[in-house]
């Protein structure tokens, strides 16, 4: 699987296709955390758009401060759009010389967090597909995070993960409430 992924990423790079990466670190699935870190670093070196949790950022960089970790990643890898999720702490995005932050939508009927990160990432990718990646402004970044956070919050109110992702209308209704 690793060889096939690397082959596909190589083809995408040569074709100029945008590549996204979400490390989705699950320590029990690795023989060692050192191997996990090596593979995550390979992914970081080959992505344009990164969705990473605050815990994963600390794992990779050793930095507990989100901004310090993001600065280190951006200095080490060619990541154009770096999104850091912090669960109930909201999310932050780093793009060119801009940073934006968005509070989480904390819903009282949350039952599980499975799928929240994937929903967030999918919402960010949808925004990039709609708006491009070359000329985003501060308002664009805030809107992107607000939508992604709202979508992620809604999925936590449902059992399951990807099959229960909210539609755009549901997300907009929460954002506007």
C-alpha cells in the first residue's frame, strides 16, 4: 500500500495536481512511533494542503505551542495551506503571511467525535476547489474555517462517520444560527 501511495503521489506531483495530507496518527497501528513519524514526514514533504491535529503537530515538531509548530513545519516543508484542528479549541489556518482562527461550534447533543477531522478536511478541500489556492484572503480563510468547524460539529451529533456527513444547507443553518 505504501509503494502504491508513493507511486500515485509521484504521478500527481509530476502532473501539477494539488495534494492534501491528513496524518491521522493512530499509534496502535504502527510498529513504532519512530516509523510513524518517518512516514508522516514523508507525507508532509509531498503535500500542498495539510490538515493536522494539534496533538499530531506536537508529535511531529515537539512544539506544544501551535504557532511555533506551524512555523517549524512551514520552514521545513512546502505546505501552501496548513490547517490545525484542536477539537473543542477550534481551528487555525496558516497561509502565506496570513493566519486565521475560528472557535469550535460546541453542540450540546454531541455523542462521538468519529469523523470530525475527516469532515473538517473534506470541507477545507471543497473550499479550495471552489476558490482556488492562489489568492485567498483573510476573510476567505475565516469563512473556510467557520464552515469546516460547523460541518465537523454536526457530524459529532450523529452515530457513525462519513455516511452521516452533513449537507451544505445543514452547515449553513448552524453557522447562521
